[in-house]
C-alpha cells in the first residue's frame, strides 16, 4: 500500500473505522436487503474515505474542498440509511451508539477539514 498523506488525516482514519463498523452491522441484515440497503450503506461508507483520499491528492484547494464536500454528502447519505435501518429495527442500542459516535465525530472532522482548506 502507498504511504500517502491522506492516511495521516484523522478524518480518514475515522472513516475507515466507520466503514468497518458498517460492514459488521450490515452483515446481519436480512438477505432481502443485500442488494438494496446493505449495498447502499457500504457504498456510501466507502465513498467517504475514497473521496477524502482522492481530494487530498489534488493540488488545487478548490478541488480538495470539493472532494471533502462529496465526503460529507456521502456521510449524510449514510446517516439517512442508518435512520431507515433504525425504523426497520435493524439497529440495536449497542451498534447504534458506536455508529452514532463515529458519524458525529466524522462529521465534525470533515466540516473542519473543509473549512481549513485554502
């Protein structure tokens, strides 16, 4: 694996942890959700860290900021899917608390990263 700067970002590290937790969570979803909610949630989680990585490699601050905005959008998308999961009673208290802490922390980190990008 490459030793690149994005791997030093706290937001990237937290996004990888969140993706891991989403995979663990969705592993127990009903089979009929495999190609719908599970696929969407995993994709959104992966896009967060992927866009952080791609954005941090951009030379232009405008481009970096745009990729950070896309990461935030993917996190918001994932949050909506988590709310749907909650309504469908796929989330229990334990995994809901872990994921809630990670998503809130990551949202703050991403917002701060976007704000600092010049």
